[in-house]
C-alpha cells in the first residue's frame, strides 16, 4: 500500500530561518486515491511583507484571528504519521517543517518525494517545471487558487498520481530524511 502526504506551505518569505508559515495544507494520497486533508491559515508573529502578499494574496487581516503555526504543528505531524511527504520543491517545505519541529522539539523525519525533481527527470523538454506548467502539461485542472496551500497541495497530489502512472519506478526517488533533520 502506497501512502503519501502532500504538503504545501505559504510563507512570509523564502528563508525558513527567518520567515514564517502563514498557511499550510496536507493532503493524503493512499493507493492512488486522494483522501482526507488538513488546511488552515496561521498567524505569524510579525506582519506579512507586502512582497509575500503579492504572491499568495494572504493579508494580515485574513490571519489576525488564526492560531500560530506552532499550535497546528502537532496535528500536522500526527496527520503525516509514517507517510512519505511529497511537495513540489520538497526541500523548501521540509525546510520550514524541520525548523518548526526543531523549535517545538517534535520528532518528524519522514521519507520525502519531490514532484519538481520528478518533473525534471520526466519532462526535460518543458521550458519550466513550475507546478502550474507541469500540471498543464499533464492535463491536471482544478484544485483551487494557485499559491494557496490547499489548492497547490491538491494540484500536486494530482500531478503526483499522473507522474507515478507514467513512471512507476519514480517512487525510487524517495529520500530518507537527512540526519539531524
């Protein structure tokens, strides 16, 4: 039985050392079917930079009554369980997850699978392997707004299923969590 947890984070910036998660989503994929999901806005400690809001559209007003990401973290880690974590650019999302887990002293070292890395191997002819371009190439539609966590996680889950169907051995690209992560 193949179990994956597709994750996506919207953040205040690109550096997990100084940026914060302001929205997260996790979508379970089990035996080729998309199942349960978690998703929520999260209140950062600092105001959301204008440049970040331009990317995902999330404003300080939208998150003012949300819980901080650390309050959601135990539930997310429980949801991930022993699943392989999948993301489009998994080092980015795992950088944030690992930082928050270290801060909260929560153990979370899942195997990972990167759909961006898969796309680079499967579709070298594409001029861009951005999620929207890979989805378009594979005929994946729907999922919600781009650059919003649940929409991107749903699209990534559909892209994952299409790529696994095209290249069943692609699961061999899974990586164990690095030591100390």
